[in-house]
């Protein structure tokens, strides 16, 4: 599901994806309008997470981050992380999956075709943005880490 959506988004935006064997701990990079992913993550949920992240770098970052000052690197990393979270793991989707008995990172990972590390990182990001006891529509999200929610009457 997520893989098909991602492939279509890349195609619609004229973005190519390639693979190579990275030596370092890099999952993917953007080079112009291309995404290059590590062969070691090809076909995994981690590839989906990394590709979405790089896609949002292409959409939002007007500079070459490798040569940019550290402060700008952090700024554009944060922007890409927020955009990726909004696209891949919006609050409505978290709530919907919770209603369908998703309770663990693995449950969310399987349903969204994203890796557990990314989902955990996103939940921590939401915790820092929304804090505790965040009201979202008819739901109260008590905590993002661990994820705790209840429907308000």
C-alpha cells in the first residue's frame, strides 16, 4: 500500500530512485531530483521511511545540505522530518489504527509499511510537539510514548 503510493508520488514529481551500496550508516540521499537508497535496505519498510524523508528534502530544501552549515542542516532535517510525519503518520491515521487494535510499534509498522525505528522517532517528535493530554477531535491522546488514547464521550 504505502510502497505503491510512494512510487506514484515519485513518478508524478519526476523523481528517480536508484540504489548503491553505501559504506557509511546512510540509508538514502537526495542528489538533485534523484533519491539514492542503500542496497541493504532495498525492499524493506526502512526503505519507505528513508525515501519519504528524502522526497521531502527534494520538495523543501533549496540548498545542498552536505556543504551547508550545521545550523542549516539541522533546520532542513527538521522540516523533512515534520513533513514526513504529516504524510506517513498523521494523527488521524494513528487513531484509526489504534481503534483497529494496533498497540505496538510492530502493529503500526506492519499496517503502514514503515520501519519501527521511524515510527518510534515520530511518536517522540509528536510528544515534544503536543505534550501530554492532547485533544484531537473526539479523542484524548494522553501520551505518544507509549501511545495512549481514549475516545471522549
